């Protein structure tokens, strides 16, 4: 995998002999001093974010697995209409038989 351009640029600034002056031009007013602590904190945050995303991925995989066994809406509607259809058919047949018996 190719190294992103911003990493190459950062390496060039860090390796540059006049890096303090270059870093001061960024408008932040800081120099390279204290950068290690800030980078370490960002790395910690990135690691925590990665762990959180992995947890979310595992949870989504479990939800997806659970949903695989559940019927979808079309199947539920078909089952309901089938039950209603059979019920009406049985009622109609019963009414017909009853009407014939009472004649």
C-alpha cells in the first residue's frame, strides 16, 4: 500500500534541518516541543476509536445473524392473508352446509 501524501509531507518537515521555523509558520504558534505528548494522546484516541468500531462491527454482525432467522414483512403479510382467506372459506362453507341442512 502506498504511503499517503500527508505522511510523506510530515516526514519531510520533521527531517528538515529548519523544522522549528517551518512548524512556527503554521499559524498555531507552537513548535515541535510538546508534539510527542499530543501525538501520543491522538494515538490513544485513535486506538479507542478503533476498539469502539470493532465492538460496533461485532454487534452489527450479531444483529444481522439474528435477522437472518426472522421472517420478512412479505412473509408475515402472506401468512396473515392466508389465515384470513382460509377462515373466510371455512365460514362460507359452514354457512352453505348450514343453509342446505335447514332447507
